[in-house]
C-alpha cells in the first residue's frame, strides 16, 4: 500500500497543494474566506435566529448548515486544487445560495427583533411577527434574491440573459414600465413602516383630505384608516400619505395631546366675558370626562380680522380616539352659554359708512 502511494506521488502531495493554492485568483480567496466565515460563525447566526424563533428548529438548521457547508468547502477546495472548472462552478453556486440563505434569516431575525411584537405566554416570552415586520422581510428578501440571481448568472457565464431579449431582461423591462403604478406607493410604504411614526391604532389628521381617522393597517402599497366622523374605512395610497401633511395625535410630552377650538366674536365684546365663558366651556367638558383636567387650558386672542376677533381655547385630550366627540362637546357648551354671558356666536356684522351711504357687509368666517 505504501509503495502504491509512493508511485502516485503521495509524498509530493503537500507541494502539489501549495503549488495550486499559489495560483488562486482573488475570487477564489474570497470564496474560501466566506466559506470559512460561515463555517466558524454559523452557530452564532443560528443562535441569534433561535432566540426569536424556535430554538429546536434553529439547532436542526445548525446541524444541516454545518454538514452542508463542510461538503461545499471540501468540494470547492478539491475543484480548485485539481482545476476542475465544473466543480468550482457548482461549489460557488451552492456557496452563494448558502450565503443568501443566512443573510435572509439574519435579516429576518434583526427585523423581527426591532419591529416584532413580544408576547408572554406562561412566563415564556416569544416575539411574533407583525404586519410591519412581514413587509420589511419581504422587501429585504427580494433584494437579496435579486443579487443572488445576478451572481449565479455571472458564475455560470449566462451574462447574455441580462439583455432585454432574455427572460430577466423582459422582467426588468416590465418592472420599469409599470413602476409609476406601484413603485411610489411601495417605496413610500417602506419609508412609513421603517420610520415607525404611523402605527396601527394611531389617530391621524390629514388636512388636505379633511380627514380625522384611526389607522387600521399599513400595507406595502396602501394604508387603511377608519374615518372617526362617519365610521367609513378609507383606503389611502402610501404615496399620498407620505406627501401630505399628516398630524399624528401622539406625543412623548407628559402634558398629553393638545387640541383647540376657535370662536369668532364681534368687536366691542368685553375680553372678560369671552374668557369667563370659554373657561366655563372647559370646565363643563372636563366634567363630561372628555378633557384632561391636569393638562390645563389656554385662552388667547388669535386674530383681529376685518369682521371680528378670533379667540381660541386650547385643551388636553383624554383620549385621541374621542377627538371628534370632544370638539362637538366644546362647541355645544359654547352655544349653550352664549345667552348666559350676553355673547353672540353669530357671524359678526361690519357697518361701513362711506359717501353718506350705509352698507352692511357680512362675512362667513370660519
């Protein structure tokens, strides 16, 4: 047996390996390095994923990962040493697939940790997916898979497929031609979700649409809200939501969420009368449980117009979901108290006397 090994040059085997390794290309060094990196850190990848998902499944994936990666590493090493081009292409193909698999799952773990929802069941904490995390996972997976396909095409020398006459070229042309119908909404949805400022359950005001609504769902292409006035579900394209002014009724301040109502009074109305009436309006709404008493109030003169003076009472909402009900109650209380304080909420009238002619101008002020 020893003579047989000597006859085939076994004693020169180390020098043969060294000779072939010296002529490795940069791509070969990179591939070997990536393979070694995955082999060494695969347990860390699986552990990170297992903390959020299922630990038993992560251990099974880890064993499969170790065996598969070891086989690919040996296959690639043999293909490089003995200059087997087909074996090298096969090994690089599986290596790209393996790396993409790890990147996708690592990205899923990261997104799930940041945007997932933690639930405790019998003292066991588990992070579950949300609509936000699923949308981001889909977007990241699409990018990684696209890069993987391009790498595989280059490995096997099918670069011509990237031309417009190929299948990939046709798909690229189709996506480019239809981007005006979906790209804006899709990218806007990714931005809205990733920023995390608009979430399910938030109350928002869109002034351009004259809409006050509660957010029901943020999808990849559209956002579904429920109008707090007529209780209708409204579907908004994400691009419109991103470009419009959106007031999100939530704050980190301890004082809570502020809201206000404006009222017009004619010139000559005493300042003290207006302030007393608006303060009583505030007290009545507090007693109805719609306004937070601890938030206080602000009564101020906001504008001296051509036909009247605009006064504002600002208050703190107890619940943003009752913003419509609170505003209705404030206006109703002001209407009921106007006779008590001798104040009219009617549109102020301006008398203009010029050239001996009396002209009465009325203006609808809002």
